[in-house]
C-alpha cells in the first residue's frame, strides 16, 4: 500500500522559515513527479510546487515563486519544500501528492495525482 507522509509543519512568525518533507513508502519504482498543494481555511486546495524526478526540475506557483523552493531529498521518492519569507496568507494545510506516470494534465490539477498525504498544518502568525 502506497503511503505519503508529510512532516515539518508548525507555527512560525511572519518572515520566518519552515521546511516540509514528504516521503513515499510502499512503492518500489520512482514516481514520475510529486507536488505540494495547500488549502487555507475555508478555501479550495491549490497547487504550490511540483518536482519532476527524471528531469530534476521544479516548478513553483506565482504566489510562492522566489520564496519557496521544492527539491528532491536524498532518499528515493522524497521531496522537501523550503519556505522562506513566510506570510500570514501562507497559513494552510499543506498536502503532498505523487503520480506514478506521465498524464496529459498540467501539474496544478489535483486529479493528476494518484496518491496524497494526510496533510500538515502550517500557521504563520503576524
């Protein structure tokens, strides 16, 4: 059974930093890509960043570009999200997602992903 486990959430003051990690278990191959989504209170879940393992390439959404960096971890099928210059509007539950093979869907579409983590809370206080 494939599982994604996020870690690293917490509370920080505006301007601070946090680092999230996501690890896949129960899958022997290499994921095609992984992504981070976030869902602020009372709002929809939106894409934050994605990482393509074969091309070793990360893409970031407009709202986080220049502040957040998604990268590959040392272990297989592991990614992290370094979040700097955090703002109160970054407060959300952050979810890790993974897809096993190429699809025709753009990375920001949640339906692209086969597996999801349970989420980790990030709270940025003023």
